[in-house]
């Protein structure tokens, strides 16, 4: 009996720590996917981000990760732009501190997917099974990296948030990163001012729709070009000699295009699509 008792005691001594460790590992909180969606309506996106922000406020130790996967047909800058827009909304409209949310350019997947994760300390989101990193990039010809709308400086103080918001230069981060990977290439920025013969109502986030601008003031495109160039130089260290700016004329909505042009290749040709009458046209 004494020998059996001794063997049983030894087994219990060896086994109990294992059970305790397994129990501790099981109880450790893990990162969990809170939501997942593709290209959705603005109102639906806002509702999902509101719920996400509430969950983060209820779990102050966790961070919110915003992962965006693009399809192979999407512009490379789409991941960064969509993720930053969602982050800006939660900061400006939901009051979350900057450090509570993390944006992730998750690469490519079979389709456009945006994921919202609740991530406790010491954990990380799980990549999608259909995610992959593109192995081939055509570096022999000029290619568009991203495009986005922007607001005029006079309105940038309102509560609306854009990918190209004047208050935030992070939207150029992915573009600058790619430029560093291709040191012999040139950054080409094209800006289109706005001419809309039949402007509609726009809402700048304060639920007071106003009539949109029909024709932008002189110098609108040039001022935006100067802003983008200055930020690429000062915030990301891209040499001025590697940056080419082009005033693209007019479109019905203001637009910025970011292009990467390999050495020896021609810069892209602007494609304006709106043309003010000569009597109202101002110098761009």
C-alpha cells in the first residue's frame, strides 16, 4: 500500500502542474474577429464602426486592429486608405485615442475584405487563409498607386474625414514605402480641381447639407500639389528631385492621383473630364 501511495503521489505531482498550465493557457484571452465586410454603404460602415468603438471602450486593455485586404484588381494604396479612414472616424467621431486602433495593410486576398479585430495584449489577429503577397509587380511602366478625393482647405476644419484629410498625412505612408523599395523610380502626383455645372448638396459631417462649389478658386490644384509634395519630403524623406507634380485640369469632383514612374519612362498623361466655359475658366 505504501508503494502504491508513493507512485500515485509522484504522478499527481507531475500531472497537476500540466493541468494548471493548460488551464492558464485556456483562460488567456485571444484576439477575436469582431466584424468582417467588403465594400458597403457609408451608413452601414458607420454603424459597424460605432459598434466596434463601443466594444473597445468596454475593453480598455485591448486594441482595435483594422485589417484591409484588397483584390488583385484594386489599387495598391486602397488598403491603407480604407483603414485610415475608419481609424480617423473612430478618433474624430467616437473619441478613441490614437493609440487604441492599429491599421494593417494586409496585402491581397481573393476579394476586397475589411476586418475589425479586438486584440488583447500579447495577442495578434490571424491572417486569412486566402491572403497572399503578390510576387510580381510590373516595375517597367508607370502605374497608378492610389487615388482619392479631397476637400478644399476652407472646409477642412469641419468634421468630415477624408483619406486625404489636411490634418493627417498618414495616407501617403504606403506610397512612400513603395517609393523607397524602388529607389530609381519617380513619384508623380496629379491633382484635378473641381468644375461641376450642376453641383448637388454635400454634407460635411454636421448634418447641414450645403450647395457644393461649382468652380474651384484659382490655384486650388496647385495648392494641393504643394501640400502633397511638402509632406512627401518632410514627413517621409522623399527627395524633391524624385517628385513630379502635374496640374491635371478639372473633373466634376476634386481628385488626387499617385503614380510611380520607373526611370526612363514617361509620366502619365492627365485625363481631365470637365471643362469650364472660357469666360468662367480661371488659371489653374
